[in-house]
C-alpha cells in the first residue's frame, strides 16, 4: 500500500514516571496493618515500589504525623491517613 493511503496511528500516551509509595506506620497498630494490606495489593498490581516507615524510629515523621497514622505518601506528598481506600489509591497511581 502506498504511504499516502496508510492510516497513521496516533501515538500512545506515555505513562507517567513510576510512582513511589511510603506507608508511615507503627508496630501494633491495627489500622496500619489494614493500610499495609491495601498498599501491598495496589502497588503489587501496578508494579509500584513502596516502603514502610516506622514512626517510632524517626522523630521527624513522629512530629509530623503522630496523630494521623497510618499515613500514605505518594511521591512524597500526603495522599491519605487513617483508612486507605483501594480505588482512590489505584487512581492516584494509575493515572
């Protein structure tokens, strides 16, 4: 077929840079355990790296978030606290 008649396919939109999730938690916190399950599931499904941080081992995190744990940060910005909504986190990471 002549190049003149070939249909051009539109370029696919590029995926944004891979995100990074931080879960700020403390030992013995049932809300933290529940939040970790959601973070593990969503990040695992989307291939997004994540890390837990213990508020009892970091004075700066303790001072900033002690009343809100668990806290989820996406790319260093606070996404949510206390309860993690799976669909909301998924939208933040997939879009």
